[in-house]
């Protein structure tokens, strides 16, 4: 099976390359290779490669900057997936679109089911929701929308790597405690995406994160504790909880964005690993100043 992965230089794209199963011929493309906002370029690449499955890991992920770069965010996150879906629909094949918990408002007090009403409150969330809708309109019977949350890995820029650096540099640090979700290691997410890639019967909207819940404060404390146990941190930083109101950001964040995954587990016959176990695995392969 030929699989095309977009966004190959991002953290998820790189993990997809690390986890590709035997029997799959992978074509991994960075933005320089394939700009998903260029419909003619997308059509040309799809015609040349003729992939059986396309995994779209390309995205505009600068959540706060998206509030200013609205046009760019919607072009990449909204029209880009639509361009891919249109090309795949014309040529034949499947598309797996990676989406986000930001499509929800975060006002619920219980985990969001895949069919729960959406209500993004940020440009980033709205742009990702538009991408979902364009994919479903073009490929209603040959697409999978996979929503995830709080993704991190040893690659790229993410919360876990930022915390490792700050914890090694500072004596005190404040981290938001009133936003709750689930940290998700990109390596495990990539493994799950490949499971979907080999299951053409799994179409529609699904949720996948690691298991369990945490606030950003909980996540930061766990990063410090696990890194110290592994010897990645020698100093100790006093991590203090703070609130969203005390640390406002340009883009609103969902206060509660835990995704309900039991239906996905049943469909795949595979359950998530708890986020803390996945964090420990990631920290075993990373150094604080790892620039990969």
C-alpha cells in the first residue's frame, strides 16, 4: 500500500515516519515538497503518486498567532484538507485528517463524544473545524477524521520540551491549573493512525488521545518528577499553579477538552496507554537541549 504523509517535518509527521508498518510504501512530504494550499500542486502530486491513503499531518498550529493570521490559518487548516480531499476523491483512495480538541468550546463537564456538538472559540479551532467539514463534503465515504489533543514529542516545539528547558533554567515557574485535557505522545498517536490507515472500514469521526486526564500544571509536575527520576533534570524548580485569568492569552483555550475514546477503542480493538506512562517513554529518549 502506498501512503502519502503531508507535514513530514512536524512532530507528528516525523513520528509517522518512525512508526510506518511493514508492507506500506511511505512517501513523506514537507511543505517544501507539497503545499496543501495549492490545489493544482496537490492534484499533480496525487496523480503522480496515486496513494491508497493520504494522512494529512500538515497544519497551522500557532494558536495565538492564528488570531492575527486568520487568512493563513483558514487556508492551511481549512482549504488545505479540502484540496487534498478533492484530489483524492477525483483519483480514488482514502484520506485521514488529523484534527483537534479545539473544535469544542471547552464548556462541557464531561468528555466530548465524537458526535458532540462543536463550538470552537478560537480561530485555530474554527479553521480546523472547517477542514473537517471540507473533507467530509468531498469524501463522505472514504475519509477518517481523527481528533486528538495536547500532542508532544521529542521533535519540534511543544509543551513538554518547553517545560524541560524552563525547569532547568528557572528557580520558580507558574503553570495554568484550570485547563484540563489529556497529554498525548505523538509516537503513540502515529501508531494509532497507521492502524486506521489499514482499516478502510473505519470512516467518520473518531477521538484518540492517551488515557487519563490532567491540567497543564499536573502535566508540568509530572514532567519534572519523571525527568528527575531519569536524571534529565538535576536542579529543582518550584512549580506553582496559576489560573487562566491570571495568565491570559491571545486565543481562548478550552477549559475542559477531554475526548471520549471508548468507541474508538472498541472499533480498533486497542486501548490508549495512560499519558504518564507515555511521558516516561518519551523522556527516556530525549535530552533537555534536544533540538530535533
